[in-house]
C-alpha cells in the first residue's frame, strides 16, 4: 500500500469510526460499519456497508428514515476528511447479520 493510500484509508477509518460510535448509541439495531475501496479508482470505488442486527431493525430504521440520516452523516464525516462523495446513495448500503430464509 502506497503512503497516499494509507493516508486515505486512515481518513476513511476516522470518519466511519465517528459515525459508528454515535450510531451505536442512537440508531436502534445498528451493529457496525465497514468499507472496501480500490485506491486506483478512489473515490468512485468506495463502498460502505452499515450492518444491523436483524431485518426488523433495518426495516424500522428505513421507516423512520434513519438510513438517510446515516448516509448524510457518513457524507458529512467524510467531507470533514476532505473526501467528497458525489452520490452517497451509490456508496452506502445496508444489510443485516441475520438472514431471512
């Protein structure tokens, strides 16, 4: 990993850690957040995943627009790190740890 890639990674990690810590306290069912990125195609390649404990929690979060709140929050925290995302909806996704069969 190049030095510039490490700098980007640290900035992403800081931004997402800030969101995660607050979301754990304020968003019912939120569990964790993670990301993947291909530095050769950054920021287009950035993908962020917000995990919830179960499908019911995710449905409730979407019903109360907590998903949109999380997206705006992530976008704001990334911007604080000078990472500008043009379409946050294409970057952030949601899933659950428990699958419905």
